[in-house]
């Protein structure tokens, strides 16, 4: 069995109003260190497949078909054996 940790973020060219709102809220709460904020999604998926290669294929297929909007989002992932 394998576990995939998938991070999905907006492409750099896409505006992130939610990130701007979070950054503004942090600033109003007195946090001065953050200068930029981007908000994304995280998926933690356990896969019952025989190999790491099959896990990678499955994750790419899931991202391409459902988890990611390729027009505005990018993704990357890591796979761990569990």
C-alpha cells in the first residue's frame, strides 16, 4: 500500500483573492512577517496498488480527471510506502 500527499495550488499567473484576504487578516492581527499568501488544497490518499509506479499513475489520473483544474491549478505529490 502507498500513501500519496497531493498539493494543489493556483498557477502563479492566476490571482488569489482568498490568499489576499488571509494575508490582510494576518496583517490586521499584528503579524507583520508575511508578505505574500497563496491558498491551495491538500489531499492525503491511501492507494492499494502493487508498486510505486502504479501509485504515481493512479495519482496522475485522479488529478487529471477530478482533483485539479488544469486551466488554473498546478499540482505536485509525494508517494510513501505504508
